[in-house]
């Protein structure tokens, strides 16, 4: 199996090294990741300037690794151009969860979506982060179990995976769709100039069976996704009203 790995935290992130370590057990691995952090970049692609890539300054055991001056989606495009016949794109392990509505602006998930747009299976993987880095060594057995489960199926698919800090099981979930409170927090820099932080928090608790609920209850969440955003119920109503 030919496995392309990327992320949105950048080539220096310990999460991508942890993922590469496990992925090597399943096939041949290459890394193509952003040269700087691209968190919350969403599915942005670069079209107004040329892209370039360089060999990674970080050495990964027996894995070719490159850094790209672009977004996570750009990295998938570059990686699949440089390396033919990629079987799967893994994105992560992201330093921070990608649950519920955060999927809409996740650069981690965008890389996996870009893979599916190219006809390649895409899997995004994330874990919460606090004041210290996640314990990737402790997560390793569940990362391996998750990849074994998802890579067994050869069909084209898109998955969003979230690991809690201390997993005890793996469950299939749906996306938690809840409104959130978007808050702007003002501040000043050392020169006294105003700046602002944009932060969010959910307005409602997570429903059982959702990705947020799973992680809150120490379970690995696997959410199957699709690219088709069509609201089928509303479409049927509108079509029926026009007959």
C-alpha cells in the first residue's frame, strides 16, 4: 500500500511523526506537509502564486519527507503529483480535535477531502491538546487499530477520526451539528496596538452517538463523511412544491 501523509500543523509537528511511525506497518509511506502551520485553513488552495517543495529538515526513519509552501490541500495535490498511484491519504495526527462544526474549517479534514476529490481514500486523524503535547506513544495502539479497520476496506471513502486523551474503545459516530457561540476577545500587543482572538464554544451538549459525545466519553470516534452537501429532505420538498 502506498500511503501519503500530510497535516495542517506543519512538517515539524510531532503528530505527523507519530502517524508515520504507525503507518509504516501498513505500507510504503511518504510525507508531504506544509512548511509552516496551516491550522483552520479549511479547503483553501493556492492559485495566485507557484508552489515549491523542499526536502524536510526533519528526518523520519526510512520515510521520504518534503515541505511545501502551501496549504494542506496543496500538499495533497503536490504529493499525488510527485508520487503516482497513492492508495490512501492520511492527514494528522492533528494537535487539537476536529469535532462537529469544526469540520467546516479544518485544514486536517480538508486534506483528506482533497484526496477523495482525486479519487483516493482520505482519512483525517486528530486528538485534543492541552498545556502539554498529546501522549502519542499511549495513543499508538488505538491509531494502529483504527488504521487496520479503515484500510481493510478498499472502497473510496472519507473518514474523520478523533482520539480522546485516554481511549478505551472505538465507535462509529455521526457529526455533532450544534450552533456555537463565536466570541471576539480583544487585546493589545507589546506596542499597544489592538488585536483580536476569535474563539468558539458549543451552545448545547453533544447528543449520544455523535463525535463530540464519543470523545467526551473516552472513545475513539470514526465518522464516515461524504462530499455531497445536498440537503435531500429540503430538495424533495422544493421539487414537490414546484410540480
